[in-house]
C-alpha cells in the first residue's frame, strides 16, 4: 500500500496564470483594454512613482506594451511611463485583478501576504502627499465592486488632474 501524495502535489500548479492569460485573450478578442491591478512590494519591478498604497494598475494591452510575456511565474513587458520606456516584471501571485477598462468585467484574486515595503527608487523625486506610499503595515488595497461605474482608471500617461482623488480599479459583478 502506498501513501497518498502530499497535499502540495495533489493541488497541481496555480490556476492564476492560466486565468490571467484567458481573460487577457478575452479582452483582446472583444476589443477591450486589459488592465492588471498589482500588489507592489520589493519583488515587483514597476515605476515606484506610480505606486499608491502598495498598488499599481497597468495597461497590458498589446498597443501599450512591448514584448509582453504572460508566463506562469512572471508577467514581463516594456511600457512607456511619462514618455520613458521602462522594464516591468510582476510575479503572477502579485496580480490582484485583471479586468477590462471599458466595462470593469474581470476577475479578482487574493492579495499576497506583504513581506516587505516597496523599495524607494534612488533617483526618484520626492513623492507628493497624494502619491506617497502607505505607512508601514498599512493594507489599504481593496477592489470595489461597482455596478454601472464606467469611469476608466488612468493609464500611466493619463495622469489625473492635480488635486483630484486617486482612482481605484473597479470590477463589475457578472451573474
């Protein structure tokens, strides 16, 4: 008689990268703009000046990215932020949502356990109070389910007007 396999082996690999790829394909096939909401910590390589409350929203449409790779462990691509091309590397387990900008339809995932504060870029200008990172231990990351809210989240090149509250990604519940 053999022992049953350990729990980790019987669960298989994570479904998150497969679901992300499927929803990215669905958005693309339907002419929607796929957005990723990402929990940011030291393991995520994104422009830190766009991170608010440990979160960044990224346009991962083919028109906004170069060399997009939706892998099982990492999502990698190049994108322009403020006219400057940046290399983006996101661990798949840090994606907290993928959704269509135009209608909010998509899927949310559990937020990973925070193990480190986001790194502060060495040469970055001092952040304004509206874009300052959250205080240590703060977990303000939330996705709201809003029916009928068609207001798109800004892309990095579409900064909100000075003094306006930061926008949050929203998902539309589909029944």
